[in-house]
């Protein structure tokens, strides 16, 4: 898994890119990328989406 705080596109390939939580597509240099973060059990958790449409479907 890629560090969720890093810029997407920095040495990313489809194999190590985060996957969209809705459609499962790898997110590589996608300008519409959406990240949702929250605190859970005293840790930061996150979900990646390839677009706002996928976020809305989730």
C-alpha cells in the first residue's frame, strides 16, 4: 500500500497503487482521485476513490 499522504504519481505502478474502494481499479495519476480519511480505534484510516462518482456510489 502506498503512503496515503504522498502525491499520487510518485513512482506508482498499477501493482502498488491504491485501489478504488468502489470499482477496484488502480489509481495511478488520476486527477479526479478522492481520498476519504477518518480516525478509527485511535488510528487514521483511509479509502481511495478514482472519482467523486465512485465515492458517491460507495
